[in-house]
């Protein structure tokens, strides 16, 4: 269920169905057959250090601020029970031919994935970014998404902020490391024409 959206379970399931089927259709349209003799494979771990930070809380201006405080308090309590203040997470990065598979140790938003995908495309490869891989350090959005303050997005950002355990810039740090690793793994000789 998407807490930022009105509607019943049927609406939410229909949305998920459209997203999944649309993604499959797009994957089939973009699919390419690889010559097995040219499809080199490489693997690396890409470490990223993260440090716990207080969950953001909106100013006490209206009733929405109370919701923000509750979500953030729950998020902080949950975080304190499970994680150390500072830790290092590892991004598994796999290169298969011109494709780069990136595992993110978080619920990594589409907005955050977009920069990785577009940058790897510009390098001549194709990126696939997967969430919930090898660890879980919260919900991740790019810093620019946290800075949006529209009435429409208030509840969405209260909910997401409750799980922003390592600060608003972590999604960008993870994207930077994934892009840096992709550039290492995609030398010009391996790229498709």
C-alpha cells in the first residue's frame, strides 16, 4: 500500500500490476541477444560508509507536523534497536557484457535509480538497479526529493523521513559509488557498438 495515495486495495494492486507489466513489456522491447563469446563478466564490492543521523521532522506549523513527529519517533526507535551509529555497506556490482547490475542495500527509489541508469547509459552501458540487496539501511530518495514541500507530498515525506536513518544525502552517496564502479567496469573495449 502506498500511504501517500488515497484509494482502496484494488487501486493499489492495479497500480502495482501496471508497473510490473509495463516494466516487463519495456524489458522485452529493449532486450538484446548477447554473443556468449563476447559477454565478459566481472564482479566487485563497492563500500560506502554511513553514519546515523536524527530523522528529519517538519516544523510544528500544522496538524501534519504531528504525523511527522510520530513517524520519525517510530523510525528512530526502530533504528536504535537494530543498527550501530556508523557502519559500512557494500554494493554488489556485476558487469555482464554491457549491462551493469547494481544491488542497493535499501528501498532505493525510482528517482534515485534514475541518475544511475542515465549515467551508465551515457557511458555506453545499461544499468539495472535492485533494492533490498545484502542489507537494509532505510528508504532512499535523492536529496532534491526531500527538499520538495508541496501540500500533495506532505504525508509521503513524513512516512519516508521516518526511515531516513543515515541522512538525506545517502541515496546520492550510493548513486555516486555505483556510477564510479560502473565506469571502472565498463572499459571502452567491452561496450556494444
